[in-house]
C-alpha cells in the first residue's frame, strides 16, 4: 500500500496538516460553510457587555496602549485586537478576534463606509474570507487591501467588496466610535452582515 502524505498543494503553496494552525483550520471551516462573518467574540459579547472594547496593537505583548485615530498614519494598516477594559486584557486568544484598522481619506469613502468610520479610521476582520490568512497589505495605487496568501483584493473604501482574487465575500466590517479619545468598537458591530 502506498504511503499517502498529508501535504497538499493549492495555488502553488504547500499545506501540511501537521504544521497547520488549528485556529486557522477552524476559521477556514467557518468560511467554507458560507458564513459571511466569522464568529468574532465581540459581536454578541459586546452587545451584552457594558465595558467598551478599545483597540490595541496585535504585536504588543504587554503594556497595552489603546489606540487613538491620530496613532494611525493614512494608508498604513495595523493589526489589532479588541481590549476588554473590564479585565485589562486584549481578546487575543483566538485569531478570529483579530482586526485590521486603517485610516483613509473620508472624502473617498462610500456613504455607508464613512458612517462606520471615526476620523477616517475603518475596521475590518483581518482574516481573508477565502482561507483565513491575515489581510494586511495596502496597495495605495489601487486603493485595495490584499491578502498575501492568494492575492484577494478588497476595496475598503466601498464596504470591503472583493475586486479580485479567489475570495468571494467582502471582509466583515466593524463600526467604530470614540470612547473618550480612544477608538472603540461600536455595539452595533459587525456591521457587514453578508453584504
């Protein structure tokens, strides 16, 4: 009997089941089931929770500093996690909680997109709707956010609709608000329910 490897290839990239991140596998399963939004912890929890969910840099390991709109340069995306002010900890135990925030010119945004922003800052799920890779590369010439795995492109100025690539659904979007001077996720999020 032939020994069959658990590795496979998709779009030229090798996938090894043993090296595969289980959280990414689960996220891919959610996407493949046709869910338009990943089960972001904040969607239900924030509606019931009175503590604001601020945003902190996903790369921070300690001394978490909530972000202000002015902390983001125009056209420079940042990966973030929601920060629970009750516990003083980021919600970083699951990749499904990771968001990408970016500051863009408000005068270029579609009306519905602008309504979800604060001072030009927009928030979207950082997981590509194709295979849950991180989406974090901004191409200013095309005005799109790109997934580095399979090159899906999303128009963040117009609801994160797909403009190219294997992804077939827009990135889930999150409405923002100001909590004092800090960016926070509005209780109405996620705003993009399958649009």
